[in-house]
């Protein structure tokens, strides 16, 4: 049998691998990549009462940093991505593995099935809330740039979101090629803005010390646990990362996280924290106020593109979840369209796409702002992550 490498130069293989990595950044990491838009704004401008002093800012930054390390890097990227069911990831893939592992224990198996189905329902909820909160938070940047544009936020968000659902049938491979370079630019801008802020107040790097996490809980015994509901917004997208594994495979997803996504996110959160130490009034929207005034409008445009892409991560994850649920016999059969001749995991489910679109439109109209959606988002994300942990423990 001829070695494949004889007929294909190494450069061709490297180019294909790099292309998959860029596409994975576009489709998989859009969700978690846009969390800096609203996480610190919700923590400091929300109803939690956290002070924008050194103790509050460093404590929150330390919580975010170590959450990204423990929950996303170690739990999901290094550990849970290895739990695949014939190349597929997500809560339904885990459920199939858990059922297999607990066959000798029928009662435990039935309990895990119930947990798994509840986790799937929460992921569908996540797939509805992510597009709504992400696009709203980006378009709300116009309120920082201009006065008197509040009434345009909801109509503009709806136009963008409906357009996103209309292009789904073209497939995640083509969308990934289009979105990948935009997200690479987005993460580069996140890192640049973060460095710009950190240079102003380098003492913010003290938050890398886990002491500040512990000190925050000791100093805020009343709100310490409640604040985790807001901090978890920094982790949104970790579940989509796992659900989208069937679209790209484990290695491109893991490499993209450690080489680009994690460093850019950490730099940006710390840059926003430095701004808050310097100007506590910036808590109303630290992401946009971190940028120089001349960069504000281009940043709103880039943020809007990035949040459209963020929505893609959970939408394609919902397609994968639906196909797995059909295969396991939990929902009726639906028409599944394969959108790639090379990757079997790249699919489109029309019924799910249109149902999600209607739900997202209703959420945007009903809640009206990203801040109003934040608490519901935290519940969906933490619930899904908890169920994933229970199923992985069984496996």
C-alpha cells in the first residue's frame, strides 16, 4: 500500500491543517470569543454591587482567568473533547456513551437519560439566547458612539439575526472559510486592546495570582456565589466547542484554543480591568470604552460581525445535537442536509434552523437588551455544564 505522504507534499498537509484551524476559529470559538463584550459590564454595572476598586476588579479578573484555565482548558479542551461518540461531541454523544457504560445498572442508566435530555433542552435554550445576547451587545456599542440611537438597537439586531439564519443552508464549511479570517482578526484586536489597557495599569496582572479569587469570596460572603452567575458568562461557548467537535475534530479545536483564543481573551479581560482601575465610571461599557475614540465605530462593525459568527457556533451545535437525538430515537426523524462532500459532520437541519430563528426574534423583542438576558444565559450555561460533568463522571 503506497504511503499517502509520498503523493502529497508536507506543505499541502500543513496548508490543509492550517485551513481547518482557521475555519474552527470561525465556527467554534465565535461564542466564547464575544463574551468580553458583556461579561465585565454585567458584573460591575449589573445588580451585584461589586465595587470597581482594586479588591473587586482583581478578584473578578482572577475568577475569570482561573475559570478559563480549569473549566475550558482542562475540563473541556484536554479532557471532555476526548469523550467522542464516533467523532461526534455534545451532550447527546455523552449520553450515548453513558448509557453504554451503565448497561449493568438499569436504574442509573434511566436517571442519566433524564439528565441528558434535560441537558439537551438547556443547550437548545443556549442556542436561542446566544444569538440574541451577542448581537444585542454588539449593536449596543452604537449607544456609546452616538446619542439618541437607542430605538435603532432592536430593529438592527433583528435584521442581522434573520440574515444569519437565512445563510445557514449553505453549510458550515463555506461559512467557516468566510468567518474564520474575520475571527482571527477579532481575536487579534481583542489582544491588542487588552495590551493597550494593561500597559496603562500593569498592576492588573496581579490577578493571575489565585489569592485574589479566595480573597474576593472572603471579602464578599453575601454575593460571592451569586457573582459566579455573572462570571460564568466568560465561559459561554465551552459547550458549543464540544458540540461542534464533529464538524472539525479535536486537534484543530484544541490548537486554536491554546495558540490564539485563550491568550486573546485573557489579555482583553485584563485590559478592561485595567481601564476600570483607572476609570471606575467606564463600568457602563468597559469593552467599547477601552478602545481609543477613533477606533470606536470600526470596533462596533467588527463586533457585530463577530457576534453574528458567535451565533453560528451554537446553531451548528444544535444541528449536531438534533442528528444525534434522531439516531438515538429521542425525537422524530427530520430532513438532514449534508453540506460538505468531505466532512460528514457538516450538516443543516431546516426545521431546527427556522424554530431557532423564531425563538431568537421573540427573545430580542421580549427582553430588549443584553443585560436583561444575562441571568437567563447564566442559568442555561451552568445547567448544561453541570449535566456534562455528571455524564462524563459516569463514562
